[in-house]
């Protein structure tokens, strides 16, 4: 650690990985524990919350931290760097991301933003799952009486259709135990997600579709219930929202949906299969004029490479249930399938983004490849709202021909209609 690195940390300001403190106090153990349970980071002793360097008594700060760390279980090793700036000493505590869950007096803490809080039981199980010590979705949470028999029947009928595998009714309970949907007389998290109405036990397990225009949400719809039902309803809602684009393929004019349906469905399935259910947020799908974003809480599991993804499921038992019912086609094939479907579709690029708390699949329209010179002239003309008659006169085409082009440009998210009937005008989307 050198002065330049220190100045960079101060300039960045407090965040999930950086904490400023005037002095070290005994409760610093909680902050170190919380940071280690998150992504690790740095605690700067001798810096105010506003980033002003005040300096500290390094010897006293080190003694306080060394004593405080004795309360952390299991023992956690930190690095301490002493740096001086303008005659003031700063102690930088470098906290590693822990490979096991740390606690103090039996309480585990997590750093969220610039604050810390105790972890809930569900969060402890999920974090332990990601560290490879326990599987969140096999943790028992609800009495078996909460199971919906119609959902169980749907499951085994779906398995027969999707996999050609028939389980005799008298063996249904045994099978659900073998896939860890049931443990003892309890439903596991996987069982709750598949065979109950879910919300009572896992409040943020549903989904939401949000339509965005001009950078602001214009409508949204929530979806709740067992996740297979939520997946189907969200997919069907999106399909109903998709516009149709006319393109020339060879000598034929064909109509295709603005996004590849199979890729969209796979993205939704992946979002529910691999999300972190301990994060209090639902799966969200944002519909923009030029792109569609599928976002789920929780990034990729440690060790998973976006370019060459291996099947490392966060929720392996839930994935088994989704595979049995045909929602997962083949393990480890989801991202590849999405890329292939976008390539075949031809009018959409796809991008994957992963961070500690979210994963996004971004479908972007390749609209420029579909524009000819007349389309470009129309877009240049529509810097202000224009009627079809004005556009027709400007480009030298009939009104019906102009309307067809406007419909296609609207489907591509490049033009929007303003007003209705005789007062309708069109303007380019910025």
C-alpha cells in the first residue's frame, strides 16, 4: 500500500468496500466481520466521514484492533498499513473476503452500502451455501401441511410430458424427499418455491415487469406464486408486449418478434433458478424502447466464467425441480443458448453483466442494420412531432407507404406516436 493508493481510496469515498473512522474503537470488530462476510475492503483510521485526514494514534489503534479481533470466530487475519500524509498518521486495515462465515458472539454481520446489520437465518444459510458449506434450497422452512396438492399433481404430470418419466402416485412423497423438496415433516426452500404460494415464506421470490419510457417507468406488473407459474406468466406477458418487425429475407418479406422468444424464456428461467433468494428484491424485467433487461438479485457463483460458464448452481435442488419439469433444458447450456438464439434472430445483441448483488441479461436491438436511406431521412425529419402528410411530402412517398415505415420504426423503438386520430404525430425517440 502506498500514498497514491491511499489517496484513491479517500477520493472514492465511503462505500460497501471502504470505511472511514476517526479512531479505532472496540466495536470495530463488527465492522471488520461485516466487511469480511461481504466482499472485503479497507477501513481507514484517522479519516473523518467527510474524507478529511485527521490522523490517529497508530500504536493505540493497532492494540484496539488486535484485541477486538479476538472476538471474531473463526479467527480472521487482516493486514495493517501505516501511512503518513502532512505529518498525520493513517492506519489502513485491509480486510480480506472471508472463505467462511464470520461471527461475533454467535451473531454474523454483513456490510450493506456504508452500514452493517445482523444476518437473518435465511441470509446465513444462503451465504453459507455460496461458501460451499451448506445448500440454501434444502434448508427446511415450512410445515409439510402447507403443500398444495394441485401443484404436486402438476409437477408429476409436467415431468411425464417433459422427460417421459412417470412416477407412481404412491411414490410421489418418496421422490420429493429424494430431490430435497421435503425434509422430515418440513418443506425445504426448494419445496416452498415449487409447491406453495411462496410469499408468506419467501416474500421477495416473485417477479416484476416494468415498462420504461423517457427514462421513467410508465407501468409495472407484479407476479407471485410458485416460481414455475411466475416464469410462465412473465414470459406470456412479455410475448404479448412484443412488437412484430417486417424484414426482407432473400426474396420474401417475413415478420419476426422484436426479441428472440426462446432466449427471453431462458433468461427468465435462469433468473429464478440462480438468483440469491436472501436478497430482499424480486426478479425484474425492464422493457425499454431499444432494449430489454432481465435482472436478478445475486451475481454469478464464485469461479463461474461468463465466457465459458460451468454449471455451478446456487440452488441445486431447485434446478433439479426445474429440470424435471422441462424449464431447464440442459445443465450449463443457458447462456450459450441465449447467445445462439440472438445470433439466429439477427436483430438483437446480448450482453451479460455480473456484480456482487445482481446479474443482468441485456438484449439490445440492432436497429441501424435495418434502416435504409429513406428511414434515415424520416428520423432526421422527426426531431419535432410531424404528421404523416408532412413526412409523406418530405420523403416523396404515399401516406400508406410512410405509415408502414413508421410502424416498423416504432417497433424498433426509434419512433413514437404522439396524440390520437387526426391529431396523431410522430417524433424520433431520443
